[in-house]
């Protein structure tokens, strides 16, 4: 997760403000396809690293946390829709959404559409259960949180058979924050405002992670 720390540090330099940690809650929403025969083991490690890393960050910035982790059979479209629908945020909250699994891009998507569809734990012929990342973005923007961060680790290769979709753990031990740039983390999670969104592949590219 060193890459994540670096990425967060870069993002942090883009924002400014002044807010206190005592009224900040980070809502962590994690969906990882750990059942898949090819990528399941890799997705499980992604999930474990993300949970550990964000747990350390929350300890470093000293704020409240709200976890929603869905793996295995729970990594589904209905669960994703429900957790986003039920989420309640204050105007000073942060939402951090993370997905690790299969992804694809509808070739018929407009030329400026760069974000993939998340296949969650479904196979290609279940594309009615795919969820576009744009859906997550729009749902989170409607919740009124101060900052939304969306990170997806999945393929983004184009496929003609995919249709364009409409908008629709506990921390172990004592977190070690001595090697982290806490000032930059506080700048991001306590001062930043808006939406940050990133995916691992450009449109037309695939992602690959070894075990």
C-alpha cells in the first residue's frame, strides 16, 4: 500500500482549509471479489492491506471511523446499492470507497467516459449486475460529505457486448504512524473538500495483479 500512501500525499497537496478532527468521521466502504478463482487471493490481500492502511491513517489523524467491508458472497450489486443508499453523512465527513476485482468498459460508452464498470463477483453473462463507477460517484456526491475518495483496482478494457449502464475488520495491534507524514494526511482528510476519483487502468487497458 506504499503506492496508496504516496497517492494520498499527492492529493493532499491540492486542498486546503481548517477543520478539527473531533467532528470528522471517515466512512470506509470496501468491496473485494475474493471468490474469483483467478484473482480472489490477490483481492483478499488488497482488502487486508487497505483495511490496515486506512486504520493507521484514521489513528494518525485521530478521527471517528465507520466501516463497511463486503467480500466473498457479499460483494454484490444489491449490497453496494444498499450501503450507499443507507449511508448518512454530515457536512464534515469523509467517504473512502475502494473496489478490487474484475472490471470492463462498454465500447459504446461516450468518448469522454473513462471510468469502468465493476463486475463485482459476477461472470460476464451477468452484466445486468455490473455497477458503473460513475454510479458510485453520483451516489456519494448526493450524500453531502465534505470529501469523497473513490479508488478502483480493476480492468478497464473495452467490450462490445457490454452495454452502457445508467446512473443508478478490526485493526490489529497498535497502529504505527511514526513513518507517516501525518501533516499531509491531516491536510487531506481534515481540510480537503470535493471528490477524488482514480482507477488503476486507462480506458482500453487491463489490470493484472499476481498472488
